């Protein structure tokens, strides 16, 4: 079944209530045709046969709504054209997984038996690339439970989502593994279900993330960003970005591998502790079961302003110690460790509950405003309201830098240059390095902005960044981007 010709975007098959990943035929005039041909040739060289199908899963850029998804709040990302491609065939009569990457020197091939495979994470440093793939397989295995069959797969991978740059390369890989495995297992390819499986199983890599990346990887649609809600259940609403606005992504080139550090999980811990603390203050009977700000907000029927006041009135210290937390929550240090901390957060001694909570609540308000302004602008365009979007992006960045402390000196240099040029920009993704996203008032202004960034940032890269990126035209690290489609599946 294909969805073309019936008004839906390519690759979006709609059945009542569900949207499935449609099986499409790749057309020779498609933009991705050459890349697929190259991957198919690599597959044939490695395995001596042709692939049975091709999977494409995009990275994403988040326009606004940072570090709120794991608290249950909505986000506003769009899928980008940088994607992971997989060429896939079943491994006849075998339970063997064979994984080969087109960049063989950088990503070594990997084989495993799907009857016995395990995800093994190193004690320090980032996980090997194939572990992200194994997470996806494990996710489908758990979903299917007794219906799971260890059907071997031959896979060739080609990815061009920049690594550790906040554009969601890890989730594109996990989600592509979920889609390929689900298809081989004969599952119905329901986009929302696959996104949920992908979000759940990426936790096996050790990051306690929310579901933004996997959701947009499946729900993205050409031409619009998406307002993605997680509560009470996953829902994506297309949002038309204001006409004429052009979004630019610029990679600071400072890399941040979340799975190799504890910063991200530390923020998750602080949010959970703040939630529990405030749920107790509110005298909720089930305060010990509440882990996300959104559940607290719902239980107390608070609006944003009331929530903010609750935080300011009750989380008054700038830093809390373990002793403070244990006293308030009536738990021992051991319980703090077993109930809230994990392998890479067990060292935490200090907790900035007020700052983290304020960021999350205010950022969730900015997402709602951003969507509302976009909707109003699509019926009655006006420049004054459009500039409010830029202000929201700037406020988001300031909050991420000051309250969430997840910016980086190299990211700040990009932001300073943007401010000087009067372009609204913010760090996108988890932060601590990676990319910024900027909103320009026209394509022409975006061209000028990109030229200015090349002159002022990329032509003067400090030694520590030049080691990673030799001088070039830098077109791959600073570019204008348009919203693209989510996951796609191509058959012969
Ligand atoms: P990055 O690091 O940009 O892929 C991470 C999380 C998101 C979200 C953002 C911050 C993963 C897979 N993704 O994105 O869920 O929390 O940080 O908004 O951990």
C-alpha cells in the first residue's frame, strides 16, 4: 500500500486512528536516489546479494522546548535532511546479525547471534556505535515478547547526521534499527508505536532521555515543524512555520557524547527530585509516586504562573545537599542512591533544584506561546508577532545557559555573533556543545548570516576545533534547513 496521490505526505499511510510507515518505490528522480544506489552497491559487495528494502530515518533540529520532554512537556522540533540509511536483507536460515558501515575505517563491522545478543556498555567512554543498533533490536524483541523470532539480518549503514552535535544521530540510529527489525518481524509499522518503542529502548544506552527525537524521527512531515505532546499520550500536530522565515543550523564543532558523560542524567535526577519535593509540599497523598513535573501540574491543576510561584516559594536554596534532600523526603542516603541515582549519577553531592525546575516550567510556557504565535501568523501574518518568536528563542537560550547550565564556550561564541547580527539563535538538543538553531527573516538574510558565521567563526577556529575539522567550505556544518519527512521504507 502506498500513500502517494491521496493527499498525505510520501511515506505516511493513514488508516483510521493510525499512521503507518508506507512501503514506497524509490523513483530515479528522487533526491536520495544516488545515495541509495551507493549503499546498495556497498551492500552487494559485502554480502554478494541485493538488499530487500531500504530504511531512511532523519535527524532533527529542535526549534524550541529543550530539556522538557523527560518532564512530560511538549516540544517543537522538525526533521532535517541528514539521515541514517539502512540497506537490509534477511539472513537466510540463520539468526546471525551482520552489520557493516559504509565508513568502514571509522565504524568497524559487527556480528552477533540474535538468540544470545547482549548490549555491553563500557565503564567509561561512549558506547560502540553498534550498541545503538542493538538497543533497537532489543526494543522490538521486548515488544513482541513470545512472538519474537531471532531472524538474522544483513545490514549496511550509511549515516550523515553529525555525531554528538545535538541533531539526534543516536536516536536516528536506534529508530532505524527498530523500523528495520519490526519490518523483518512482520509487524504493522504504526509510526506512534515505533516511536514509543524507540524512545523506550534507547534507555538501554544508559541515557534517561525523553521521547522527542524518536517521535519526530517517525512523525516528521515535509514542510512543517511538529508540536509533539507526550502526555497523556504521544501526539504530533503539524505546525506551519511563518512564511519567509528561514532556519539555519550551525555546528559549534564542540562534541558532546551524552552517553559518555553524566550531565544529562544529572539534570533528569534534579528534575525528579524537585518534582517529589514539591509534590510533598502540596500534600498529595501519592506524592511518593510522582516523578514528572507534568503529573504534578495535572494533580494540582496548576497553571504555569502558579507552578512558578510554588517553585520560588519552596525551593529557596541555590544549592541543595544530599542531607537536605534526605531530610525533606524522609529517606536515607542509601534510598536516595537506589531510588533516584544511577551508575553515572551516584557521585552527585549537589542539586540545583530551583534553577532546573524554573527552566522546565518557563520553557514549557515558551513552547505553548511559540505554537500559538505560529498558528495566528498563518491566518494573519504580521511582523510584530513574528519577532516575538525570535524573542522566545533568545529567552530559551538564556535559560539553558543560566538556569540549566548546558551551554558551552564555543556555542556562546556562535550566539554572540548571531546577537551582533541581530539574528535570534539558541543552542539546540541537549547542549554542552553541538549546534545552534537560528531563525532568519528571509532566505537572503540567511545567506548573509551563513557567510558571516563562516567569516567570523569557522575561518577562525581555535586549535582544539581545527583538529576535528580541517578548513573547508564548511557547508556541511552551517546550513539552512527545511522541515523534512520522518521515517521512510523503500522496497524494490
Ligand atoms: P540530543 O542529545 O540532542 O539528541 C537529548 C535527548 C532529547 C531531549 C534533548 C534536550 C536523547 C536521545 N535525546 O537530545 O530527548 O531531552 O536532549 O531537549 O537523549
